[in-house]
């Protein structure tokens, strides 16, 4: 299995920090967010890791680890995550892979739970009463994802979708065919999770719940403070 991490974006809501370094290079508990993610993947036997870069790419490419493959999104400021994923198609199309957003800091048990899930296509989710305004929320039937969107689902308890995601080779093939169609139509601005929601009728994408394990999607200074407190003193 391979992994892909998307780190092309500007991180504009953390501009006081990201004017100097990309968001994934912010240090928490002695290591960058990216190093935390790479370590989690390696601990679970995933060696080949593709990293899509764009903004301040040289800062990210300074990370010297074996089996890291860098793919550049030269129009990162005009496109969204689905385009960055599509750019890495030659490395992961038809392959089982784990997908990570580059601003996610998470407990080591989350990835273990995802990889050990019975379903070959799965995504980490969490029930909450106070979902973040800009987070993706899921509609689930049983454990199966029916829909994912950023708007509220209308339920009293929402299901947030932080990820990571794992896809089988078949799931990867279906996703990239949908991405190909989008790119042919000139649509470079969809979120990856929107695309996953689109193909949820073609694959069984199951939600894996992690209410007992912490994670933080780091978008702003408050998230950064929360992550520093939440993961303070945890093993590197």
C-alpha cells in the first residue's frame, strides 16, 4: 500500500506563520506536522509516500526521508485538492492507498484502526454536536457513507469527516476515472471529499468511528493552540 499527502495550499488563515513556511512544516511537540504524518505511516508499514507540493515547495522538499516522492502543483493558488490528487495519478492509480490532508494531526491509533477496518474502502469519522463550520460532514446509513458535504446535514448530531482515507485498487480506479472526467470538463476546483462522495454510489465507503482518539485539523491559530495542548508530551 502507498500513501499520498496533499501539501500544496497556501494556509492563508495562518498567514502570520505561513508567510515564512508551509503549514505542514509547523512544529508541534518537536516535529513538523508532515514528520508526524510520515512517522505514523511508516509505523504502519507504509513506505512509499507521495507528497504533492506547491506553495513554498522547497521548504517541504528539504525533508530527506527514503521513499518520499514529490509531485508539484504549479497552479496551487488556482486549484483545489482534487487537482493536486489527480497530478499524482501515475503513482497511485489502480493502487491501494491511504489519503491524507496535510494539515491533520492525529493519534497514532487512528491510522491503525483505519487500516484494520474490514472494508477495503474506508474513512475516519467522528460524531459530534459541534461540528466545525468548514469541516466536511457525512450522511451515513449503517456504516456506509451516503453523502459528504461542508453544509450541515440537518441532524442534531453531525458526523465530521477528518480522514485519513483508505482506498482499494478498485476504489482508486473508480476515483481517478471520476477525476479524469472532471479535468476533461475543466473542473479543477473540487475537494477530494466531494469526489469521494460522488463515487460513494459506486463503491462501499465505510465510516470508521474514533470518538475516543484525538485529532486536530489545523486551519487557524486556535487550532494550532489546541493541537499543541492536545498532543503535548505525546511520544514523537
